[in-house]
């Protein structure tokens, strides 16, 4: 993982330091942060963040800077609720906190162990 990507990983780690039961697992092509058994976000080597959010908020959240539909391979849309946020959309800690918050809201409604 590049130094820049490690920086994103470090930022996510620091932001989630208050959470109980956080594990890091390699999946979705990056380092996924699992909270209470379910994926919250995944940091990627290109400094982007894969975020799982409420599918009903997808259109609203996709309008934010740096946000785009997540793909699993070229042209394979992961569907509503899966957003990839590029480096520009994660410029500062407020941006990161926003995306972790959006993911956390959805995560709170998931059953433990949901990916």
C-alpha cells in the first residue's frame, strides 16, 4: 500500500479509535474496517474509500464532491448504497467524518456480520 493510502488508513483508524470491536480485513480490494462484525468502509490504494450507506440516500450522497457509484470491476455497478469516494472527496477530517457518519448510520441498522 502506498504511503498516501497508508495515510488514509491511519486517518480511518484514528477516527474509529473510539469504537469497540473494530477489525481490519483485506477485502473489496482494500483494507476493510469491520465494526461489530460488519463492514463500515474500505480504504483503497488509490486513496479512495468504499462506503456502504443507506440505499435510500444514494442519490443525495452521490451529489457530494468526489463521490461516485462503486464498481466491482470495470462496469459492474455494486448497486445503490455502495459509494466510492475519491481523494478529492476526503480532503480533510470533516470530509472523512461525514462519510464515516453516513456509513455509521446505515451500519447501525444492519444485523451483526452483514458485509
